[in-house]
């Protein structure tokens, strides 16, 4: 989604801003722009398309030279099509105030009407432009930019992470946040504000996280933070831990491929210091203080979107079967608008890679309002969900840059598996059974390695199906969500229509789609319902569907039933999804590559969906 980078200091801001915007490209966007402050006015340059086009357009542009304060933005269109005019920054009537904004101004139409009636001249179709004009109005009487921005924001309904510059205050950035993340990187004689630490870590690791309702006046050597009502807030400087090398491709053709290959290591990282296989024990520091309430809870509710929702569905199978706790899994976007029945007896987990997904945040706040204990399963340290929950589990997958989520999913499943063992023990699981489970879990990274090693074979299968129009993915039990996730991966990055179904549900409708052109991917491990899934495969074969089976290494029957077989090591049933999803990630990846799509930044998608 939209990205913000602002700079104030001693250097030329443009290289810092453009480099920052490039580090935010993974979030998904459709246009970009920059602005710098000069005493004679603010200079703005904007381009539809990629940051590279903006970089080319501003190369050698002398009008941008000589400033030490500037900002940039990458826009993911909400109001108004992606073109040069609608790209940010947006300016007021006289071009002396400029704004970049992430989020949505919900009452923009009413504000725009009012401002137009007062003579303000609008140029774009965006909601953001009203901010520039509104601030212009308040600035006429406000003592400084911060006061003017505060006054304007008090009139706004909606969400924002924004940065404002003005010609009257060279050397000052004003940044404010409500529902859309902003981080200030504190440097030596310079400050960088950004919507994502990825744009900051090349310059400093010392950061201040702005909270909702906070506004900051940022100068090269000082930061003043207040509420919109001018109450001073003292902020702590924190340290960001991730390395720049983690957000580079490291020799892989795409971030997605790199992240698929990282999974043995990221799964290990998620278990490190938490899993004692020989003792059959699990220690999760972020849950220790709530362990009793968790063990006694009436039920667990997972809230999430997309891949994180799929992880919750797998979690439901694992927790109900092993820990015997009732689990519900909810689309976060639906949950908040259906007056959920939830209370202090319930434990809610917000599941999110980014920790910034607007729907998930809103849903967990709703659950909190009803008194539920709200915890997180989150990847990005210091993200809003992580900070607003009462504890939880960091998944430690490291930065995920590919828009299609891969390593975050397997790390979420790892966290849920660990939590399951911990809870099951506190609810009566025997030490011997716990040891069996912890030993199984500890063996997973090596099994994932064995599947990743088959990438070449999966690439050959992808070549066969690259021109398919539709795909069906089938699985049963805990592998049903794996089928959903496999279908999501394929449609996101290859634009092939794909659906996931519980294998037995196929005969209730989707079977009508099956003919000799329909590839059907079936996850069919040798578990208690193996024979049932084989029957479903027979139903597909009888209608000439083309079977790609994800089957165990020691399954000697499946070869006769499937056109292609991808082998996965046998894994204890409920942990199987962590291994079984890997071939589906690789299949989606290689099909997308064969079709020539933009794998890491697929059309219309954003890495972190910070609007409702
Ligand atoms: C799928 C994907 C999305 C995200 C969803 C939730 O590949 O990336 O479906 O899973 O937008 O995002 P997080 O987990 O950041 O809350």
C-alpha cells in the first residue's frame, strides 16, 4: 500500500527519499512523487508508474537541488485513478503547503465542498488534497505548522499517516498518525520519517513509533510530539533489529523465491529457544503472563485476512484436536460488522504478518471492547497489532517482501503448533505424548528442506500447466486450508482463476467444472482419510480432470492415479500443512514466472492493506 518517506537534515533529501521509496516498492503502489522545500516555494515532481520512472524523471532536475527538507510518496489508488495528477504530494492553492498521506479521509466530500465554497481550487480527484487546503485555511491564524495540522486533523474522519511541509518553515516536517503507521528514524543531525522501517534502516536503527492520535514536529536536531489537543507526549527511542541484507534478493530471481527457500531457517527461528524436543516442552515468553487465562478460556478466536486467515483455519484443526479447545476462525473484515458474541471468557488472536492490516486491527479492537483477552501472532516487531495486543507470539520470519505471503504462513503455523503443545500440556496431555509432538515439530525444517530441493521438478510441472485458465485445489482435514492457500497463491501471482475446496465438497458443485482442461491439485498425505481422498481423485479422473498429487514419499499407489506426483515427507497429520504448502508455493511461483507476470508486485495487490 501507500508508502511515505520524509527527510530533514544536512543532506540532499532526494537520494534518501528515492532510495526509501525503492525499499517500500514491495508494498504495492501505482504512482510516486517527491517534494522539497525551497524558500521560494515547494517543488513537486510526480509520475504514474514505477519509482524507476520517477527516478529517471528527476535525474539532474536542478529545481530539486539545494534543499535539506523533502518527502516522497508511493500511492496505491483509492480515490481517483493512478495518474500524475492524483499522485502525492498534494499542495494547497498557493503551492506553499504540501502533504503526503496514507489512509482514507472519509469525510473528504463534505470538506471539499466547504473548501470549494470558500474559494479553494482543487486539482486532483483524491481525498488527500482536502488536507492541503484545510491546513492552508488553519495556517492563516495558527502560530505554527503543527498547530495548523492539528486543527485540520480535528475536523477529519478517517485514517491517516501523513507528513506536511511548508515554505514558511524550511527544516520542519510535521507528521501525524491515526490508523496508518509512521516511524521516525532518529539520526545524527537528521531525521527520517517513514511508513515502514525498511525505508529507514539504511540510515539509522534508532526509531520512535508514533501512536494513533499523535502528531510530531520534526527538525534535524529535535522532535516534539503532542496529541491533537496539544498535550505533550514523551516518546521512547527504540531499536529496530532487522538487517538491510534481509530485504535484498540475495541472488534469487525474486523475493518470493528467496522467501520460499528461507523457510527451513525461518521455521527454525520460530522454534529457537521455545521448543525443547527432548523434554517435550514448549516455552512461549509472550504468553507466560496469560497462560492460566488461556488454558481456562471458553474458546479461542483467530482473526485474520487472506493467508493469515488460512493459517487460523489450520490452527483450528490443530488446537481442537490436540488441545481440545473450541476454536473459531473469522475473517477480520466481517467480524467487526456483525456484532460478535465475545467476552472475557474468550481469547482472541489477531493473526497478521504485517501487524498493520486495517481490518484485523479494527476487529481485534472490537473484541477488546467486549472484554476479550486479545493476543497477537505477528511477524513485524513493533507493528501496531503487536503493540496493541496484551501479549502473543512473534513469528520471527524476518521481513517478508514478496507480496504473496509464503514464509509468514509457515511461521504462523509453527507458532500455532507450539502454542497447541503448550496448551495441551496444561490441559492434561501426557509428557510422553508431548514428547512425540515436540519431536515431530523439531523435524519439520529438515522436511521442508527436502521439498524445497525439488524446485526444478516442480518448475517442469509448472511448464505443462502455465496456460491453464482455471485450477482446482483439493484437500481434507488440516490440508483443506492448504488447498485454499495454494489456490490463493496461484491466483495472486499468475492471475489464473483458482479455487480451493475440501476434497469431498467437490461433488456438491465444482465437479461440474471438471473436464480434460482442468488441472486439479490434490493434497493427499497417507493419513487416516487417505482412502477417502483417493476416492475423490477417482471422481476427478472419471471426468478426465488432470491430477497433480501432493503425496508422501512412501506412497506407492498414487503414481497410478495422478498425472504428476510431487513427493513430500510424511509428517504427523496436524503439522503436515507446514510441509505440504511448500510445493504449492513453488508451483504458483513457477507458473507465474512462465507467464511473465510481476511475481513480487502482482497487479492491484498491496503487501500491507492499511485501508478498510
Ligand atoms: C496473500 C497475502 C494476503 C495477506 C493479507 C493479510 O499472499 O499476502 O492475503 O495474507 O492481506 O495480511 P497480514 O498477514 O499482514 O495481516
